[in-house]
C-alpha cells in the first residue's frame, strides 16, 4: 500500500488523543474485520454515511471532482464517498498507525479498484501540502472538533479549495444557550474503566475527554469559525438518532432536523451537517 507523508504526527496532536487512536488502530485493524473497525473507529458504516450525505440538497454538485477529507482516519468516509459518487479523494490523518493498519482493511472491503481514486496521506490538516485551489471540496466528519484551532484549519481548507468550491462538515454541536461552564465540565469527564480496557489503556489511568483532544462548540461558534476563515454558509441541518436523548430535543439556532434509524456515534446521538462555499 502506498501513501503520502506530509508531516510527522505526534507534535500536531495531544499525546492522549494520539495514543488512543493508535491503540484503536492496532486492536481493530489487526482483526482485519472491516465492520469492527468501522464500529469502533468511525462509529458508523458506509451505507449510513452515504444516507446522511444524500440528505444534502446539492449533493451531486458537492461530491464532484477532487476532494480532501480532513482527519480521515482509516479512510472509511473518503472511500464511501468515492464508491458512491465516483469522485477522487485524498484523506489526511495524523496518526500513522491508523493509515498503515486501517486503510488496508478498508481497501479490502471496498475492493482494490477504489484505491485508484483514494490517496491516503499522513499529515496535519493544518498544513496541507497542496497548491492554492487544488481541491473542488473539503470535508470533515467528526474530526474538526479535535482541531487545536478551527480558524486555522478552516483557513487552510479555504486556501486549497477552488473558488466556488465547498466544505462539508459533519460534527457535534450544542445549543447557543448552553453556558461555558457546562461545556468545560463536559471536557473534564473521565472515561470509565470499561472504555479504557476496551481500548487497551491501563484501567488505573485517569483519562479525561480533554486529554483526548476533545472540544465542545455551540452553533454560534461553528458559524464564527467558518466566517473567520472566509467561508459562506449555504445550508445546515441536524441528523438525530431515534434515541431517548433526542425525544424532546429542540435547537435554538433555527436548524431543521431529521431522524434516522441507525446509530451515528457520539454521546449526544446527533450531528450537525453544514455546507459552506468559497465565494
């Protein structure tokens, strides 16, 4: 398997996040079981990924040409898009073991032909080794909230996207009314021993969500990040699991929402889908 190397990884991500992702890759990729890898890394499979993307109004226009998946893990999202829409994708991932061990499992699942249109890259999504306007679109699935500076990450994506190109975000979001103290408290939550054991981490270790590189953002903050980087938001909506947590859910940022019958990952059991354009 061939892949590009843009940047060595560890210095671009906190130790806890890097080590956890490395552990997940080593455990589930070595099983050579695509379904287990998808369940435990992306927490969603190809059919469900495409189901969510097909809810976007101008999906055929968006997923066309050459795209870049920021924080692409083992390439499940990128390969799903290429397999369905027939475009070309690079995916950049900072944890080398995820690409080395995980992508061959993904490639085996989709078939060798998919590799002709998918390029794995080890590197930082803050330092994209491509010229200005190289991509037709960029996307991030549950990865941008791990950025140390979303303004920087989105600005770099803006640089390498052509004029009138798009950015597709799928990520967590909170109501604007949620106060900062509540957001900070979420980051200090400790992972339970069951989680640590499952992911080959010493169960006697104290490991918080903050140490895993997590960040929690309200919709107003996501909106600000995109505006600061030069993007124009064109569409956004919420996708919710039919789960007890969403029974009486109401958002305060005027987003429509759609329910799905499958798991989409994350404690909140809901995702923001946001489309922005480079005008």
